[in-house]
C-alpha cells in the first residue's frame, strides 16, 4: 500500500506539472511524509526483529540458569547427604552357637547418622543408591569356631572365619567391602550354625557408610 501511494505521488506530479503552484505546495509534502513514514516503518520492523532475537536469547539464558540451579541443588544435596553407622553386639558373653544360621543383631548402636541401620533387626537398608563401605569384625574364644557372612539382600558377599582355637586363648577376624547398592537394598551379617562370637560393647562390630552417590 505504501509503495502504491508513492507511485501515485510520482504520477500525480508528472500529470500536474512541476510549475503548478498547488502541486508544489501539496503533493511534494505528502510524498515526503509518505517516504518518511516508509523509512520509519522499516526501522520499526528492524527494531521488532532485534527485540524478538533478544527475547529468544533471554529465554535461552533463563533455561541455562534454571539448569545450573538444578545442578547446584543436586550437588548440594549430595554433599550434605551423610549415611554412617557403627554398632556392636553388646552384652558380655557368648552369642551362639545356634543349630541354624542366624542373623546377628548388633544392639549397641555407636553411631547411626541417617538412621539406616535398624538395631532391632540388625539390618542396614540403603536410603539412597550409591557406593557404600562395610566392615565386620569379630572376637571369639577357644570353645567353637566362627564363620560370619556379610549379605547383600539374599546374596553372600564376603566372609570372615576362624577355626576353633587350639593353643591360643582367643582369636579375632574381620573383612571389608565396597558395595554398589540401590535404594532399599539390605545389608546384614549372618552367623553359620554351630559357630559363635563373643558379645561385648567393643569387640564384635558391624559398620558402614555412604561413599558416593
């Protein structure tokens, strides 16, 4: 439409003649205004294009910022997440032997940050997926042998064992392991039938902690 008006102005000037006083006073002013309007319209379109590009860039920046905030939040959560426990059998005497394999219950809780260890059942349940460290140690005397297994769910993982003492008055043993666990996986210690450990506040222990999520 703008170009049509400009063309009309040119044709009108040609038809009326450049010496006509009315043409000189009217049509040139209208055509100049139309030209200025056209130039202004082009500037507005250019500004609109740059504004749209700026809005797109701003949206992309907002998305990157939100992603960064999410990553920072996840890292902060991992840094502050602590799962640590250590417990002893407790008591003051023999635990076992029993006629069947038995899950040992470490009733004396030394540390239980995160409350993932259950002192009523002897079972540790992983609150988060990740890599965990576990350690088991035992003390026993001369009466019977000792054979303990650390389990992940229903799978035997590592073992600590001592035969019945012959010349020494007592024996000790232990084992450690790193385990990749899913949330809810259970870790516990079972003692084989016809073996035993010495129960106290200090000797026979079960410990673990979260290493990496």
